[in-house]
């Protein structure tokens, strides 16, 4: 669009084109590796010079095996199998080009007699050998790749090295209504319930589901954070909160409440995302309050004052539907006041309950992408966090208005692993 580089609605991977990455086609959150896939497809199209499959097969067979490996990695179906970003791709292409030039120089020195030399009398020339033709083909192919790569990055394509954030969106041209991806929609993320103990071979960037809520009152900061500190994560949902908050917080969901945040790879990943403005806290259970909590009755016998708790269960409470007060308090604040600092017994073990965060003004439910008010209170947790599962049962018994179980298929809900809540100290 003129001299401006346009990323359609912030969706990476060249949406709605023959070069679209698989995850973008499936409306799943994308990341820099979606760009890698798109560029890999585009570069091979440049090398092949045709959209005809037979011609592409012929071009592929002429490529050097090392060059084939680069393209194969770039267009891998799963983002985890691709290079991490354009900077890595640039390094790979630079190294490949350097190695090929060195090999060419050596071959030319050894096979100088095989190259075409004009005859001073007849003007005729000797035919170049087949091996030399192959060398020239490799050099030409890599040259096209490197030139295209640098042409794209220098013209504004997001670069991990030079550009901290993605290009500015052109709202007057792009209809973003079809590009909204809600974290409430199943995103085909591989199930890794025991995420704290199974990350030996899988990085959090490839598996963690990240929510970013911009509660600063400043537009688009969530998009900047996504394309900046969170750019290496595959499953990211940027959102605008409906309320302003004074503190910035990162909530890390635990599978095992006996493992501290600092002792888990997921927690360490959260600390790497945080700067000095963020506090990192654990969360075992998230309560999303719906309008079924319509009165303040309590069955107090299900919780008690702590005596000698063996551990702590962390809860965050969010109002997603209640636009009235309970005992003259906001709904989330009222729920938190009834459970914070109390204790419960689970399988003979006493657990202290601590509220990590309260969000009491999100009555339009935009913070987590729910398009309508919740009529039912929901509990988000890891299915293998057994103490959190039992705590949900106890809390449903504690609050008289809540049903004993949910009618919603909770196993279908993508639970956030890391929830980034952006706040501004200058705003109330």
C-alpha cells in the first residue's frame, strides 16, 4: 500500500495467500515462525519460477541437498520444527552461501580447464561441464534466496534484529472483524497437562498458551507486547481489558501446587517475559463469576481458619457477568474476601487459600475474549492439578447460589498457561 508495509490485521504468515502458514489458515495464533513458513514457500516459488507442480518437482531435484534441507525446515507443518525467526533464517542462509562460495572457489581452481574459454580466432567456446552447471545452479538459487530475504527484511518485514515491533496496522483498509481470534476457541494446541515436568525437550515458547490483557487504557500496547517480548511464543492471544489497573502482573498456572513458580520451566519463562514493572505470581484456580452467583449465601463449614497448612493454593477471581453488588461489595471482591486466608482439608492435607488477583470491573467480558456475559460461573484449572479440582468442589459447596457442577464442557476450554495483565501506575 504505497510505501507502507501492511500486516493484515496483525495476522502473521501472509494471510489469504498461497504462502499462508498452516496455523494461520486454521485461525490459530501465529508467531514469527509463521513468517518463516510464508517466506520459505515464497522463496521456493522464486527458485522454481513456476506454479506448475511438474516444473516445481524438476526445480527441487536440481537443488543441492543442503539447500533442500533449509527449505524443508522453513515450511515444516508444525512451527516447532521451523527456525525460530527471520534472524535465524538469515544466519542459516549466510552460512550456506559462504560454504557454497568456498566450495565453488575450490572447484574452479581444480577444474579450470573445463570452463568455457573463447577461441581468439573462431569465437567458439568449450562446453561447460555438467558438474559446473550444477554449481552455478546452486549459486544462483542461494543468491535468489538471500536477495529476497534481505529485500523483504529491509523493506519493513518484521526482523528480530532491527524492528522491535510489527508494522502499524492500516485500519482504514483492513476489516479486522474476521481476524479476531478468541482464546475461548479451541486452538488445537497439543495437550501437555503436566507442563511443569515435561518441558525437558519442549520449550515453553512452543507449547504455552499466553493471554495478554491490556488494562492500561492505552490502545494497542498488547499488540506491541505480543510482537516484542512475546514474539517467540506460538500461542498468544492479545486482548483489551475493559478496566484500568494500577499494577502489572503475570499469572503462571501450575500443574503441581507443590512446585514453586521459580522451580518450573513455565515460571522461568514468565520471568523472562517480565520487566521491572511486572510481578509474577502463581495461580492454581481461576474463578470466572457469572450471573448464577445471584445472592450471598455461604455454607461456612467447608472452609476454616488455617492451623498448620502444608502448602498454598493460589486463586484469581474475575467478574465476568455480575453487574450488581453482594453485601455492598463488587462481586469479585466479595468472593475473594470469603476465601482469601482461609484453609481447606484435601485428602488429609491442609491447604491455605491465597488470592493472587481480583478483577472486578470486567462486566463486558472482553478481557478473555468471551463475546457475551457469563450466565454460569466457571473454574479454570489444569485437569491434573488434583488439589485445585477438589477446591472447586468445595467452593461450589461454599457458595450456596452455585450449582454443584458445571454444565459447560470445561475440558474443551483452552486454559491459559501464562496470563499477562498490563497495568499503568498512573491510572486508577
